[in-house]
C-alpha cells in the first residue's frame, strides 16, 4: 500500500498511459511506437519507466494526468444521508453534498445509518472495479458494538460467518476496546458488517467506514468532501487492477 505523501515507484510508460485512460496497454504501446508520446519533451520509448509525480508525460502534446472530465471526490458521509441520487422519501442524499456538475455517482453504498468515507465519481470503469468483489479492494470499518466481542466471536468473523445470503469471506478483524472492532472486508454485500457482527451476537450501534483501498482521511469532517489527489486516484487504480 502506498501511504499518504509517499511517491509511487516509476512504472512502464504503457502501463501508466493505460491507467490514465488511453486504452489498453497494447493500444498505448502503439501510441508510443507511433511517436505520439513524449516524456520530458523527448520522444518516448516503449518500456521506458516514468513517474507522473516528477516526469512530464504528454500524448499529442497534451499533458497526461487524469483523463479530462473525470472527477473523484472523497466524502465523509454523515449518519442519516442516503447513498442514492434521489430519495423517494425526500431524505438528503450524498449527491446533495458534492458539486452538481459534472454529475457524479456514489461508488458502492453505505447504508443510511453508516458514516464515513464514500467515493463519488463519473469514472464508471474505476467505480465498477472498486465495487466488484473480484478485484478485492479492501474497505475498512470501525464498528462500535453493544458488548465486548468474545475471542470466539472475533475468530468467527476472521474465518467467515454464515449469513442468509451465504458465507462471508475471511475478514481482517482487530479488537478496539471497549466494545469496538476494526474490520476489513473486500465484499460489498448489503449491510454486511452489521449482519456479520449480529451473527456472532454483537450487534453494531455505530459504524464508520475509515478506509477504501489506500485512501483514508482522519481530518475530513462529517458532511465535507474533497477531491482525491492524483496519487490517490492512481493508488485506487492500482488497488483495483488485479
Ligand atoms: N456494512 C454495513 O453493514 N453497512 C454499510 O453501510 C457498509 C458495510
């Protein structure tokens, strides 16, 4: 995991271009072979390693960063706000809390009672990969429980518990006394953490999502949002690439 402020190691140019939205790796190799890509104002070579934090990369003379028009917001969702674009019951929604244009949609969902980090974007491809269990992107939660979990409960959560829609995958679980658990999962089933904790006899009284893949932010106030940094977008793309 790349920590906040750490630089990613240089990567092959075609991989960087593919992740920035210039098509498949093969298509990006062709862009390079056709002489359309420059690194630090010199014609690029296939396989050259670059670091977007320090190298100037351009395609057809246009600087490569994030594909133009794509936006990525990190919101700290307060309790009571629903994760949909519009709510028939008229409750406030997460899209009411971020800029109206360009239109973005939430990446996965947090239930109305759950607080914490939620991504909103108009990048459908990344959103799909972040939510699909196949890509295994971790989501970390801090759960406050009705009672202290027993060692057996913690063990059961780690190994996977039986829910009415099937067993859960093994989870990372750490006790946060008193009555708390830090729990990391990579599935995104409906009310999954609440149901897992209830299944081991420890109902959740408060649930906060504290991390999505490499992205965390302890300083973001409930109801506030900020754009992701380029390093965070790249970190998410990396986390969702295998
Ligand atoms: N698990 C839950 O129970 N609720 C959420 O909102 C997210 C994960």
